[in-house]
C-alpha cells in the first residue's frame, strides 16, 4: 500500500535526508559527479535545509510503501503554477507505481490550488526522467543554467504541464 504523508516534523525531515542521501548518490553521481552531489545534498537536502525550505513555502511529503519510507516529493505553490521541486523513489521500489501515484497527488494539489500549470526543472542528461515527464504530458520549455554557488551550476531543462481545470 502506498501512502503520501505531509512531512512536518524533525524526524520526518531526517527520514527525507536519509532517503535523499541514498537516492541522489546512487542515481546522480554517475550523471553529474560526486562533488556536485555532495554539495547539493549538504546545501539542499539536510533536515535543517528542508526545514528552512518549508518555512519558505515548500511542502514536503514522505511516501511509504507498506509503511516503509521509500520516496519523497516537494512542491511549492507559485502565482499560476505548482513548482514540482523534487520527486524521488528508492531504486528498489521503482516500478511499483509510486511515482505514478505521486504525480496523481501532485496534479490534485495543483487543481486544488486552481493553478494553470505544473512546472519543474530536470537535468539535461537525465533522459530517463525526461522521458517519464514527457509521457506524463510535460513539454520542454527552455534550457536553464543556474549558479548554485561554490563554482557549481545546474544545467537543466524547464518543463511544464498545462492543466485542464
């Protein structure tokens, strides 16, 4: 059974930190290298960083499979769009419809907020995720190169999904 739970406590933020450390190292180090992932995990995915993001309006959700934390998402309501900041699933739980259920949840949140689009950024080399997003109805808008400090850059595509509210 898949359950999506709002993450609001320090212990939930620590669970997300642990998930991020596992997922990001496994998935992204081969794509972008260990120094960037070490930096990004420390800057964006510690329990303290997550708590600060929540204070700035981000909503984090833990996703459990048979009561085991296996995934998480983060979203932020913007003026006309819902920003999908994060959607990650442990590799051993991929193929169990967790991401599909998460995307359904995200769609419902966007519609509940009466927003026109869902927006995300994805690494230009992340072809697997880009293919999944396109299958879900997202289209590439533009490339985006963002300075995230310490000499590191995010080299992404902005993707958007129009909603029929």
